[in-house]
């Protein structure tokens, strides 16, 4: 798949959102709201439920499907309170030894006035900081857009998986094109340069697994449910020390070993 | 690379202190203050820490000049000066751009790392360089900062970090993004080992650096009027379709919103850092 095709597919209106995955994969999902600091960010859905019979914490960045929903979800662009809402659930998951599943689908953290006033940078940093040593398994799946720091804030994990037609990038192709060539219409070219497809990222060692998408009705989600459950069981069987050491080394080697 | 008996191993990341190179003479012999236009001899200005004596504007100074200003004379030993990144994505024009920046700045990478004393207190130190692609965080920058925190954790030393960065280095794509997680993990380990990290936000500290180690200090100090934020101002203006209020994302704004511990004049910062380090001194066990 060409890079820009993946970008377009990831942004498609017909694409299943995080909520669809939760409905399809998690039994008896109970949504838990709010960050206990400022408010409840509707761009982030967080809660608990059962995955193949085992309790799991699920955190998803939700874009919404209809126009009204999209507005309600702020188009899947979280504010700091969204990341702090996620962090509260991460802490609860650690306390109750529940593994964490993150479903990432965002163009990026919301670039707004209030977001900066409430510390968007600090909120993202804090999530990564805590996730790096949270004493329970974390699996993140880029189900659509993996937009920069706003996506990484929920992807400091033991493994990161990606849908085959998703993308994960340090900057949007439009943003890169306008910096590189002062021309945001060159996004297609920029997307190629950024190596943002699942295949590229697997070969760069940024992700572990590519999830085939069979159709938009979401038949792949049943296979995904089994794969996620099995991976989380595998990680839960690890000694905490080994789990955290492996997570540390996972990121430690990224970018080369600089002999 | 050190290979063990099994033919596989990890890079040798241990710190081997080397005497730092002398700062490259400033490219422009004269610098004019961007605020009040007063004209200074660049070398003299750097020696004084790069603060305009007329209007107190804090100029961007090279990382090496910054370390020379803050470290006790002769105390700085540099780590991994040769470490440099490649072009992992084969990105158009990256090698050319990086080479030009290296020649112009006299630095191989966007951060200088090492150990020094400040007011007699032993500490690890890093300073990011505006001349090398505005301190953007490529893999080598992430690697040097990660190694420094690992070294500091092992030697039970604090870290004083001068953050100055436009954010991620786009030309290294997702590998640049991953440096946020890599450095963060090392900062966390250093913290869990009881280490102190004083983060100093210099102008500018934005994007992926703001959203990682810059905001992970136990104590965060911002330089006066330094631009510190996550999203770029132009992007915010386009999103909210209105002009940003004056002072938005500046150091004083962050202090007001509760995200930094203090705003400190660079000329007083040295003494302030020394006091903080002294208060956190760990007696030899
Ligand atoms: Zn001036």
C-alpha cells in the first residue's frame, strides 16, 4: 500500500472507530469518565470490561462517526484532560493488576488555546513517564491515525500493533510538505518520505505486528480479539521485572545502537 | 560494538570523559540584540551568558557557550562527542542540511552531554544547541540524553538539562518520535533511583521535547520570556481562527498556569542551580 493511500484510509469516514472495536471485542464494557482535575474529555473513551473472560482496562481515542458525534468527540483530538483521564485509568489498572489495551486513532493532540493553558506538553510527557514503568502489561494498537505525540502518549507499551491501512507519523504529511516545500498540497510526496506505513514501521522496528483488515464491517476484529487476549496473557505471565526491562529495551534500541 | 561470546550484544554506552573541544568562534563577530538592537561583540556577549545588558533580553546562545557559562571553570568533561546520527529514512536533503548545520555550528549533534561541577556540586549536564537544526531531537540526540540519564542513575548524580528545541526531527520520521519515549523511560529510571533532574526551559522549547523530558524535571525552571509549548502558534491560530493573546506560551504564562517552578534570569540561574544541587546532595554512603 502506498503511503498516502494509508493516510487516506486511516482518515476515512467509513472506518471503524475505537468505540466499534470496544463494542466488538470487549464484553460488558463499563465506561469510566473524567480526570478528577478539570473535566471529562469526550475524545477519550476509557473503562473496564472483559476480554475473553479476563478483566482489562481499555483506553481509546474516539473520533465519532456521524457529524454530531465528531463534534462531540472533538474529531478525536484530545485535550490534556483526556490524557489525564487515561492516566487515571492506567493507575487503576496497575492497582488491580489489569492489563491495558490502548486503541489509538488521532490526527494529534488538540492544538488549542485551552490545551496549552492546561499543559498539553506536560500531560503527554506524564503519560509516557508513567506508562514506561506501569507494572501491568500494555498493548497499543494504532487502529487509524497515529498522529505524533498525541498518539505516542498512549503507545508507550510492551508491544505496538498497527492496522495494515493505518499510519503512524511524527508529523502530518501536510505539515511536513508545508515545511519542506512550502506547499501543503505535496502531502502525497511527503507521506512517502516519512515512512509512515505499517510495513515501513515494522521494518524500522517501531511496531511488532501488522493487523490485516479484511473489510470495513470489521470481521478482522474477531481475529484481533483472540490475538490481543493471547498476547496480554503471555505478558501477564512474565515476572514484573522482566516485563519492565523488556519494555525499557523495546524503546532503548530505537534509532540505532550507535556503536 | 562490543560483541560477547554469543556474537550479539549491545553497544558500549559507558561514558568515557573527554576534554571538550573549544567553542567554535562565533560566525558573526558582532551580534545585535533582537529586542533593542544594541550591538555586541559576539564572544563577549556569550561569555556574559548572552543576556543583553541594556534590555535584559535572553539571547539564544550555542550549547558550548552555555555550558562554559554555567559550569565551574575547567570542570566540564564531555561524553560521546563523536556520536552522530545517520539518515535512516533516506530523507530528501537531510544529509545535506545536517552537514551544513554541522559545519556552521561546529557541533556534530544537537545536544552536548557530560559532567561538571556547578558551584562545587558534581552533576551531569546537557545543553541543546540552537545551531544544529534548532536542537531538534533526532535519534542521536535522544541517544545522548538517554545515555546521560543512565550514567547519572548509575553514578547517583543529578542531571541539569538545558532544553532548547523546536521539537522532533521530521527527517527521521517515527524514529525521532520514539526518542520521546526512549528519553522519558531513562528519565523515569533515573528518578526511580532517587536522582534529581532540574530541567531548564530555554527559548524555544516546543513540540516533542516539551512533551517529553523538558516537562519531566523534578524542578522546572524557565528562562525569562522563553517560548515553551507543545503546539506551534501558527497551527493553534489556524485551528481556533483567532489571534493568540500576548505572552501566550511564554515562560511567565507557564508560571502563571502552574507548569514551571520559577522563571529565573540567566545571570542569577547559576547561583540558583548551585543552591538547588546543594540541597539535594547525597552524602557518600
Ligand atoms: Zn537588548
